[in-house]
C-alpha cells in the first residue's frame, strides 16, 4: 500500500495562500460579471447578505454568539465605516476598469498600512520599510501616469480603495486586543447590508433565478478565500506565505484575457511588479520584526 504524502506546514501554508488567491480572483471576476446586470449598491447588498448568512452559520457551529460581543466600540465602528467604503470602491473599480489594473492598485494597501502604522499604532518603521513604501508608491505612479495622455481619473477609484483598505486593516490590530476577528468581520458585514438596504430600494432590479446561485457562489468564494488566508498564516511562516497572495495578479491577467480579451499595458505590468516587490519586502520585514519581538 502506497504511503500517503504529508506536506510540511510551510507547504500547506503556501498551497492554502495560493488557492485563496485563485478563489479571490474568481470572486472578483464573478462580481465584475454581475455588475453587467445590477447596480453597485444592489450587488454589494445582496452579496454581503449571503456572506452574512454564511458567517451566521460559522458563528453558530464554532465560536458561539458570545464571540460577537463588541468591546472597543470606537475601533469596531470605524472599521465598519471603512469596510463599507472599501467594498463600494472596489466594486465600483471593477465596474469601470480591467481586473488586473484594479488588483494591482488595490494591492498597494500594505504600503498604506506600513506608512500609517507608526503614527497611528506607535510601531517602529525602519529605513528598509520606508524605502519599500516609497518605491511602492513609485510603482503606483507608473501605473497611473499622472499628467500623461494615458491618465484616467477612474484610476483614482482603486487608489482610494487601497487607502481605505489599508486604513481599515490597521483597525483590527487595535480592536483585536479586545474583540475577536470573527466579531469584527461579522459586524462589518452587518453595517454594509444595513446601509445597502436603506438605499437599494431606489434602484432595485429583479434578480434572475440563476443569479441567486451566482451571488451564493461569490459569497462562498469570498468566505473560503479569507479562511484559507487565515489558515495559511497560522500554519506557515508569514514571510514565506504572504507573498503568494500576489499570485492573484497572474490569475487576473489570465482571466482578464480569457473573459474580456484584455491585455495589460507594459506600464501596468512594470508598475504592478514594483508594487508587488515592495509588498513582499514589507511582508518579510514585518515577519522578521515579529520574530525578533517574540524572541
């Protein structure tokens, strides 16, 4: 009888993060396709409602409802507002821009986290990380090309999404000292759905039966991807595992070409590579700092 192959924790982490990147890219593709039929507000409201139902099942059969108790109301409340703005900005970006361009600019959010972690959280940001941040912003400028005929104001949507996402990602570091990750994620989804329900009635379009299945699949993909990322970072070294999230850009280029016949411009590829390289350096330095602190 053949002996079963057992993967090391690092390989399991790499596999989980790589698979999460695939699922997130398919999720974004499904979102972009659904935007051909529904408004941004309706799509976000329905999609997050499905995600909220899934989270309710997870809460019921894992941590229990007591895990949803809010302690740091300020941090969780701010995170809810930023979750709304980030979600809307990313979906709006997907509606008007190519998938690889959106991902490349949204992936700049770690640069925002790095640049704000010092003044906001009191963390030390050394010269290497500052250099990576500045080079990453150069990559963003290469993609945007401000002042050139290629520049589009619509490109500022994913830039705004990256700023909102980066600021949002700072808050769990503050709130997690008192509130669970599941609680933060749950109430953020409640906020999106609540605001959406107040607005969506003005532009509601009857949902085609097949699209209910599509919304469910998109919600499942999003939930599964985030849990895979959590698992990847829990079993593998963050410095080794985190960079594999950027493989989503490769899948975005492939799917963008297969579905929409889109080929990224050379400047987008160059700028994206610089942003990704800066993000990897940031991940390596943060993991190194965490190991030193732990020792």
